[in-house]
C-alpha cells in the first residue's frame, strides 16, 4: 500500500506508461493497519494499462526487492508492506525505504527451496504454490517469501529465476522446480552383505563338526501303550568311529551290479571273522504236503 505520490507520476509515454519515479518513504508492516490481515498475503499490483512494478531498496543495508501495488490508501509519506518483505530488506518499523518504478521481464523459470521439512507434508506442493503465487506480481532471487496453507505458514527461498534475477509473474507460463528442504536427509537404506564381504583368507574351520560318530534318535521316550519295556533313558555310548560320507564303491566295475549289505560294527576285543554272505541257504518246508497216489 502506497501513500499519495504528491504529483503526476504517469508520464506521457506510450500506452500511458509510468514516467521516471524515485521517492523515499517511511516503511511500516501491514500489522500496523487495523483489520487488514489480507494485505499480509498480497504482493500483487494495481493495474494501469501496464503493470506497476517497483524496486524497494534499503540503502543502509544494501538490500533490495521488488513488488507491485495493491492500493493507494496509506497516509502521505508512508508505505505498508508485508512483514516478511521487511525481513528481506532488514527494515524496522518506520525505517526509510527508497521506491523506484521499474520494468521487469516475464518469468520463464523459478526454483524454490522450502525452509522446513514440514513443507513435505503437503500432498501436491506445485498446485498449492501455483495457487498462492496468484497474489504475487514479481519475484526476486534471494528473497524468502511466505505462503499460508491449511492454517500453517510456509517459507520458501527463491533460489533461481529466469531470464533475470527479478521477474514479473503476471499472466505468464512459468516452470517451477523445488530443491530439497532445509534440514532434509535422505533415508538410509540397510546395508546388504555380499559374497565379497566374506574373508576368504580365514575360512571357517569345520573340522570339529566332521568325522564324529552319528547317533540317531538318542534320548528317552514313552510308548503309546504305556509299557516301559525296551526303554532306556541312558543311551549306550558307542565308541567313535570314522565318519564316512556316502557309500562309494571304489572297486566297482562297469557293467556289473554290486549289492551292499549293512554290517553291524563289532566292538568286542575278540573280533569274529567276517563270513561270506550266502543267499537262500538252508532247508524249508512246504505249507501243504503232497498227497500220495
């Protein structure tokens, strides 16, 4: 909001454009106005044939920004701007600010950086930003703008603007991009162990697990019929014998078949001589005797 300019600033230029204008005003935030909270969201421009855009400069701090005009209703010698614009300019209430009319090129690209990770809570940030930027007339590289969505304040830093460091965004087709928010960290993925992580120079010693006697079904149990015959809670301890993996027959000859019979290990001191296996030996009886004729 500007005060009255105190003179005709509209020069005789083509299409009724602004003439050269530069003036110093006392600057106040819009919070000093009564019942005008809507102005805090507004950086738009009053339309007079061509957009009225101005450069605001704090000469004491060498800071500047750009804005448009909402209304010419302020007291003479004063201007009111949003508080976040005063922070960009490093201004206090009542400080002097230089106002100069300026022409800006139409925007083609802008990159923003949210100042908090809370901005990631918005489902569709581009759509929200596009809607909020309708109340802006221009953007300046390095400014931190403030938008309000769902009763929450979000600040965005203008990292990059094209084609220049200050652009007009009135009735334009502008591409928008986002940088990661301040304080954002990529989620860490769990590390996967690969085969190359195994130390092949120091393989695991498996000798203690090999060449031991195998004992199956050791321990105690209960019969389903309740009898205890044949149950031994203390299993017999057998002498360790070399463990053989599989039953390879190294004497096998191609074209022959060898039958292998399981033999009981003899652990007595007086070992019996192994006997040759004979199949179907001995006598037998017929179940039905033949009748004599």
